[in-house]
């Protein structure tokens, strides 16, 4: 981190420095600790909110790999400028979405999710690639380890600040007890404050991306149509490599299994916190605890994966999901916090592995293939979870339906994890026989 501030080592160039600032401001969003209750307090049901996550994932499914290939052919900077611009617009839609607005509210929320998915797809892979290719070629892997570790720690610090502020801004009760009547905040205004803060972060991201330098300029030959055809062929070529190379396919599949379930829980965790008796104002501080745990993920990830590999992360995830299901008052926070950091561990490990497997010309595309698989899995699981909630709610109250869905989730995850273990062992055995 000190080398970033001093602008030495891998941070002597502009792009790695700006990458750390961009990824921190882009990802550490103050409305994350209240994401589910923000939408449900606007007037959506929990099932509608979970289905919005399917819309978000579908947007990424359509744009993730094409955007990565376009980043490799048209230029990474252009994709990142678009991502920042879309972030500004998506936050603007939420700022002005009417509470209890019926069809209009749902339409604006759908547009928000579509833009959010398009923004995530454009940024995914392109941000890391533009920083990675700006590093000196001599000792690039070691330099990238330092850049990636620094970026994760800055993101953790960003989350620490954003999560704490977001929860406090959303719940004005603590503020209203301290100030006279003339300075008190209404709930309707306070609920928009975390979104307004992220809107300002989007503007900052737009300024940052405009200052980036294209480390690998797009090839000048050919018109836009020719470049897009090259992007399409690069997409097919890279996807074929990802899913026909056993070691890459196993890594992506194991990460997908963990990510889809844990990320779905991450989007509804504020509803879970209410279920286990946590006051709204505390949600941000819980997010801060998760961010503190994320600070140590880079150091812990290498040790865990050397000893246990992806299978160990699967077992830890299954244990956390089982512990979430009883919805213990307050004590349910422990498996929730551990689950969030398992997701960070998987992301760090898989990202480092894919960088070591990728050629420079396909780096953003391979990362986007991973993102496509992850977001497709997340979207399909969100659809399943929404249908499960709706089915359970027919005979039970909303809280009982959520608890029932968490129990179903833990059992199904354990079964799928066992199937993945068997598949992994079978692949390992076939590789040994070939050798």
C-alpha cells in the first residue's frame, strides 16, 4: 500500500494507480448493506427483488463476454468509460424512483438492473487487464500480485467506510434522537442518501476512467464491423479454451458453485439481518466487519488453497449455509460474515489462477468468460430461490418462508457439492491414467 502512495514499484505507472482507485470507488457502494430492504421499502416484494437479480444477471449474460472481447479489440479504456457512465445513470434512476409507484417503480428498477448489469459487464476483466498490461514485462506476475493485493485491501478499506456510512444514512432514528426537530431527517429522504453517495462515486469513476491510458492500443486495421467480427471469434476461441481445458473448467465450476449461492444470500442479507433481530442502523457496521475480514483475504487465501484447494472452500460454504438456516437471533451473524469472506477468497484465488493461464491478447476475454459463467449461475439460482420463496410463502408468513428457503438451500448445496467432489475425483483419476 505504501508503494501506491509513493508511486513506486508497480505503481510507478498511471494505470495501476488508477485501477486501485477505480475498483475501490466502483465496488464499495454505500447502499450494499441495505440493498434488499431499499427495494422492498420502495414497495417491491422480496420475490420481485430476487427476480430483479435475474434481470441483472441476464444483462451480464448477454454482454459479459462480448464486452471482454471488445475490450481486447476496441480498447479497454472505452469499455471502462462506458461502465462508469452507466453507473451514474443507474444510480440516478434509483434516486428518483417513486415509493409505492407500482408499474412505474418496477419499470425503473428493471432499467436500473439492466444498466447495472451492462456496467458490470463492461468493467469486468477490462479494469484488471488495462492495469496488468501496463506493468513491466520483466517481473509482471510478482508485480501483479502486489497490485491485486493492494487493490483488495483498498477495496476492503472502502467497504469499511461505505458500509458504516450506508447503514447510518439509511436509518435516521439515531440522528433524530440527537438533533432538534428542525434538523430531523424524514425516512423517505434518509433512504435515498446512500444512493446519492454512490451517484457521486459514479461521477468520480467517470473522471478516473477518462484519465486512463490504453496500455494495449486497439489494432487500427479494419472498420468497426471487422473489429466486432474479430471480437466474436476471440470470444468463441477463448470460451472453447476455458471449457475444454480440464484445469480451467474445474476451477471455474467450483468457483461458480460457491459464488452463485453465497452471492444470492449477499443480495438478501439485509432481510436476513432483520429476521434475526438486527436493527437497520447496524447493517453498515456488519458490512464493515465483513470488509475487515476481506483485508486479510489475500494473505489467508494462499495458505487455505495450498492445503485444501477449492474442495475446502466448498465444505466451508456448506457449513455456513447450514448454520444460516436456523436464523438464530444475533448468533446468525457469524455464518453470514464467514460466508461473505469465503466469496472473496474464491474470487482472489480464481482471478490469480486465470491470469496465469491467459495470453495477453485474450486476458480480458477469459476473465469475462469466468464472469459470464458466474453470473449465469447466479441468475439461474436467483430464479430458483425466488420461486422457492413464492412457493413457501403460500402457506407461511414471509419470515417463515425465508427460513424454509434457507433450509432447502443448505440441503441442496450439500448434495451438489458432493456431486462436484465425485466429478473432481473422476477427472483427477482420468488424468493420472493418461499420464
